[in-house]
């Protein structure tokens, strides 16, 4: 088993940063040899067996039930080469709860049924069952996986995917070591309590997170705990330590899987050069700190070029919401200082949380690397303009697009469309636009009532589609939130951002058609708009939604269909729910 | 809609006891008229629509997530006449959690697929789906329904079923009013936390319940609460009040759905005449208080014959485990005293918790009413002797029968057997007996390792089967627990109880073959044995298990099959999981 050996050998690299000393460089040399030896194997298959279960965990020293994969949260990092096939047998060992896992950033070309989006591409995996995801990772870069069912992501079911370029093909940017971190926000209340609060008429919001986690580790001040188990000496909540050697350059892959928070990431005293975004090469630019929104991944380069006599802070701070969560920290350890010795300073507190222009400017700075431009089509076939608002449906608080709040059907769309079970969802198309001439995005919506619908946007296969996300005031005065929108099955070009109301007559003329970055997740800034373009070239049914978990749960999403008629037979294992229970199968 | 009118009219009766004054008798008269008018309708259909959801509830003043039916826990009482058809559309509005509902005491003759036992008779109902249970209630008496999936029963999904004799046919015993109460134990930790604790290698027991609930109401001392919402003035935790009129006789239907606790029920100062057990007429006997085990139902008669100038306590106390739960109380209100005026006394504290002989003697006193004897077959075709022990499987604590701990298969047995998907479970028969000659039931088992198995007992159709439950020491010295065993799909004769080790040569000679009571749930007393007989005359697959929820979750159950070949086509709606996903359907 060449592949599994290769896999086993790559894995320790991900953990190397927890080791002290010079083991890492040696490992790397070893890996290099392995790659040189086996690199010519064109496409490997990486087969993993995952058991998903609830376990008591204390990622920030406070014990609660978390969803683990093989005992871990975050789950194992998937490391593979471009073109490799990933096969994951997911055994649901949750006791009464279903499951679905989304491979965030993987386009699932030819395998739309393994996108892992419950209600869209598959029935949920019921307890006791094993569901096998099988897909190809076709682009190098940094991706993620996470639960896509209810609010299970928030319970800890997430991890990283790292796709390496083919052996022998160098990255455009050079570095000595490759490290990864994944950021998260964390609550002490169960996702059940959170979800019930959100979906009650007597709407209850869980509030800001108790902690920010870096690679699954945070630190809560246990003296604030009135009941429950909280132990600041629990090794589970020891800070993450990244050990560096003075003078070396590090590629740091950063992913954010937060349920709510927009984050700002900083390494005390070290500039960051942004080189990758969502798997695409970025025209390098230097920042003191990086804004990262839920669903985004970046690679930054930094050089260990500071006084090596002490350690430094990694600091993660909440932005775009008034923070009520302590700075999340980890330790940048200069070898040979003791790895857990705290830096002599206070952790950076990040930029002003409500400096929207700071965030907008950084969003605008992310352009395609000149050597890696994927030019967008210069025109589009269709424009969908989506007004993002808070609304009420039958007295329940919801998020809506053009006053339609999204609800999942009982039969997943992919099955319903392919098997022609059309009564399973609303066949009327959802609105393409809103009354942009008269709508005041700075005011509270006059008629806050929305309708709930299972309707979807059906796109012409291979057509070019523009989506304009238009932000607005929420139901509270002088409030507009940041929404990171994530598209399944595609990467889109980010044609532009603006503050204020998008004008379909004027603003398209300002689109960046020269070097727009491609991404799968993009921020919609407060009171702003974001313009995207993508090609509907991937047969399947694809969710496009705000990546804030509670917002999607409250209806902030749409679904696109394209070319489902081109798909072959659906795998039976995605079925079993809704009308698919009654399907006749060969 | 004759039926729904009838139903609507019966319903208020169940709530009448919350009213003050003489409304109840008038209601009864009204009901009598209704019955007299429509009673000749042989079999009605009662159609209800239930929505099952998590909601925040404070049944004992402490707020936690509870599973409700149409907003209520306990759920609505089902009231029907003998021979009526019950149709319940159960919509699963839990967010990520499946569901199955068992109709406890209803034999499901001809409808084994609607027994509601997840993994045995059906796939779980996934969120968003509506599953329709449809069955006939063929015997008058007091029954229950409750979740039969994971530990959802403990989360509040339960209620009463009352089957009335055909109109015009009087009960054997006479009474003025018919009232019902259902008893439960209640924890503040979520069932998730409980279930994960039980199923972890690092076994964690949630401990004794915080409260005992009478008709869903208890009272927790909020001053003991260190965090969370607890409010002793919350009307949700006002005590249940039963208003009586001096001199009248009341039939009180008592059901226990506890997850753990054996209970003792007492009405301060009032003797109870036991007249019904699990739907069968009991040779009346008088007790000061009644032991009731989880899964049992009784009717008792009591006369409001005490000083009517004040109110009295209903008291529920834990027996057979060292109690660490306050007495559960409700108020017996003598009209016209203020209904919520507390009695001037302390609530009764019940019998000694560990007086096993007291419990055994009461069990032995429950005999069939001479006018209603269903004579048992005098011999049986098969004897299955089940040793009840605590064991370990791969380091996990389990309960086992003859050293086999039960695990559910992924494809429900009924589907697997009927559709011949035999690889879905272990085809080897489980052991019929244990080494009773040499086993010391008073000692900790020497080899505590057990095996986990999905194997089942396949019974000859129409054969007569004896099951002897043999209790023993647990893994702790000098400890043996009470186990209430419940059989699905049948009622059994209780042939006898004993303390010590059952001797197959001698003890059968002591069987009561004259007037044994029929039941569906029976206690196995500490270090004792209980002998049952039933006829395997109901085609289907039937669970037989300890009704302590955590014990069943830890493997304390077996499954019987009989006559599956005689069944017609299975309904498709029970399918969708395991191998049934791949079935070809017409």
C-alpha cells in the first residue's frame, strides 16, 4: 500500500510543530526523499476510517460534550496530492443524531452526491451507519471539512484539508516549513440549546463565544465558572505552540471555521505576506494582521526574524461584532526557548473591531497572482441580486434573501431533481432581484415579513452567473453585520466590493475583470455589497449560504442547480429519507 | 367527524382534576350522554397530529431542554375505546435527532411494524419527516407511550393511553370518577450527557434523579442551583392537584415511566385498592402504598373518606435504590378547600427503601381477578433462563443476559428477517441458559467479560415459552438491583417470584397456574428470580428488556421473533436505514 505509507509519512509533519527541537527539518528531509521516490505515482487514494462520536472535551479548559472524529476535535488533517482520491468511511457513532460532512472548497466535480450537504446532496447518515465519501482533490491548496447538518460544526466536527502540488512542482512562493492552524469560536452551551433558542418564537441568542480556539485549544478563565467542570491545568487546553528556527521562513496555512465570529489574526512582531486564498495564488501583499472570515483559508509567509531570546504571541481577535470574547492565543516559540514559556508581553488586541474600511481595504487587496490569473468571462448571462435582511416568518426571526428565507426540503434536492420527485420542493423560482431603486439599506425594513421557501435557482449549464450580495440594516437600528458567503461546487471570481447600495447601472463598470481572485468564500461587509461571477459548469445542486452557522440555520442561503440531467445514476447510499425512501431501485 | 368530536369531548376529562369545583361531575354526565349516543359505533378512528420538538421546560422549576409533543411534556393522553384505531402522524421537529415512539402495552397484533422500537421494528424517523403510526387498541386498560430511541424517553417524550371498555360494558369495579397520573424521574443533565457517560470507557453515571414528577410536575429546591435558570414560582412547576368530593370513590390510573427509579406511591391517609395491573383485572387487595416499577400501570380505587377540612399529600418515594431524591408530591384537594393549599402535614416518606420482602410480597399479591382469569397453558414448549449480570465488553460496562450484551443491528430485525437480509445480524442463537448449578448469584462474577451480540431468540409460532429472569450480584459487592422487564407484543403470565437461585427442577412446581396475573412489565427483585410464560402467537419481532432506560442502553435486553413468515408486505415508511436503503420496492 504505497498510498497509505505515503499518507502515514506525511501526517507527522502536521504535528511536528508540537515537537521541540530540530526533529522537524529532519522529518522534512525524510519526506522529501519519500516524495522523490514515490512522487511519480500520479494519483493516490487515501483511505481513512472515521468514527464520529460525542465525547467530553475541554478545549478551553471547560468540559462539555464535543463531536470528535476518532477521538479528536479538530479532526485529523487530510493531506493529499493534487488529483488524489480521498475515501473516508464515516461511521456515525453519535447516539441519536444524524450526520453529514462537507468538504469545504473541494468542488466535487463529477461527485456532487458527496458534497456532504444534508438536504441538498444527501440524506443524513443515521446513527450506526457508515457512509463512504469518495472524491478527488483536484486543486492544490488549503481547504477544510466540517459537519453540514444542524449546528454540528459548532460542536467540534471540523478539520483541515491540505492538497499539495504534484511532486516536483514547486509552489510559486518559497518557504522552509509548512504549518497549519485552524481557528474556531467556542461556546459552553450545547448546540442543542443554541439551536432551540434560535428556532423558538421566543428567540434566544446564545451570545458571543466564550473562547477562541487555535488548533482546538483555548483558555477560559475558570474562576468565572459557577458550575460544571473547568480546570485550567487540563492538558487539553494547553496553548498550541509553533516552534520556529530563527531565520527560517514559514508558510502558515490559516483556516477559519468559526460559527459566528469574523477574526483578525496576528503574530506579534511578525509581518505576514499573504500568498494564498481559498486555494488560489494571491499577488503577495504584506499585512501586520489578517482578517479572516468563517469559511476562508489563507496561506501567509512569515520569517522568524525577531529577537529569538523569547517567545511571541499568536493572537486572534473578534472583529465586525462588538467583542465580548478574550483574545485567542497560541505561542510562537523560538527554538531553543522553552516552548511553553509565555511571551513577556501582552497579546496584540488587533484592529478596531468596527473599522469596516480596514476590513474592506484588505478584502480589496486580495488579487490574483499575475502568474496565475484565471481570467473571468467578461460578461455574464444572468445577474442575481440578493438583498440580505433580517425578517420574520410567522413570528420567527429569520434571515432572508430578497425576503425569502430558505428552508430545506425533506427529500434532498439532488435526489428530487434527478429522480423527478418535483413535489418535494417549491418549483417556482425565487426572486432574482429586489426593489433596489427604492429600498433604504440604512433603515430597518418596513415590512419585515418574509416567506419561507424551498425554491431554488436553476442555472443554464455552462452559463456565467453574477451574484451580487447586498447588505442592509438588520432589525436593529444602525446595525449591519458581516456575512461570509460560501459557494459549494465552484470557485467564483470576486469582481468587486462596495459600501452602500449596489447600482446595477453603474457599479458593474467598476468590476475588476483583470486580476480578480477566485475564492469559495467571501465577505459581505456591513452596509456593503460584494459582486461575484462564476460559471455554472459543475452538474449538481449546490448550496450558497452565509457561513455563519446560526445564519444559515435561520435561512440565510440559496441553492443553485445546473446540469443535473447530465449526471449518471445517483449512488443509493445518499438515499433513505423523504421520498427517496419510496424509490424503486435496480 | 364523529371520532374527533368524541375525542375532543373526552379530553377535558383528563384535565378536569385541575379544575376546581363541580365541573368534573357535570363533564362526566355529559360524557355519559355522548357515549350513550355514539357508543354503538363499533370502532372509531382517532387521528392526531403530533409535532415533536425540543423546547425549554421547567417541570421541576429548573429549566432544561425537554422533548415535547405539541408543546407538552407529558404529551397528550390518548383516550379511545376498545377496538378503536389510533392514527398518529408524528412529525419529527427535533433538529438533528431521530425518533421512534413505542406504544407500551399495545400488542400491535397485525401491525408489528408500528411497535415503534427503533432497530427492532423500524428505522428511525429522521428530522423533518412525518411517520404515521396506525394500530388498534384491542384491550381496555391503562397503557403508555414513550420514545424508544436512545434515551429520549428520559428527555420527556411520554404520555398515557387510556382504553375504555365498549360503551355500555361496565368495569368490574365501580367508582365515581376516573383520574390518571403518570410518574417520572427527572435529571437536570441532558440525556446526551447521560448517554455519553454511560457509553464511555470512563463510565460515568449521572447519579440519582434531581426530582420525581407527578403528571410532569415536580419541585426542585432552586437554592441548590449554582447556575442555570431555576425559578420556584414558575407555574410550570406548580404541583399537580387532584380535587375530590368527600364520599366519592375514585379510580386512579397510575403509570410509571421512570428512567431509573422504582417508586412507591401513597395517598396520605387513604388506602388504595388495587384493581388493575397493565390492563388486567386484579383480585382486589388493599394497600397503604403501592410499589410501581418503570413500565407498569395500575388502577387503584380510593374513597375520599378522610377529614375534608384540609388537603392531603400524594407522595412518591424511591425504593430499591438508596434514595437521593426528594419525595415527589402532588395535592389531594378536598373540595371546597383552596386547591393549592398545602396539607398541614409532612408528606409520607414511604416504606424502607431496601425492604425487598415488602416489595416481593406486594408483587406476589397481584393475582388475576377470579372473574377474569385467563388460564395459562399448563406446560411450556421451551424455557429460557436469563442470568442478569453486569459485565464488561472491551472495557465498557454493560448489562448482560447469560453473558451476552445486546446491541441493535443497523437494519431493523423485522426488515432484515422479512426481506431475508440475514447478514444484518448474528444468526447464531443466543444462550438459553447459564451454568445455574455452579454460579454464585451472591458473589461478584468471576469472569466479568461478556460478548456483544445482535443475535435473537427465534420462537416457534404459537409455542408456549417460559422465561426465567435470574437476578445476581452486580460488579459491586453485596449489590443486586431491581429490574422491571417489559415484553413487547405480548402479555405474559407471572408464574412466580423467588429470592435466591431459581432451580429448574424444583421451582416450576411452585408456579401459580391457577390465577396468575397477566402483565407486560414485571419486576425482577434483588437476588431473586421471576418466572413468566407467554404464547408466541403474535407474528413479528419483539423486544424484551429491562425498562430502566440506561440498562437497556447498556445492553440489558433480548429480542424474540415468531411467525415473521406469516406477515404481509412491510410498509415502506419503516425503511430507509441500513440495508433497507438498498431494497427494491414495488
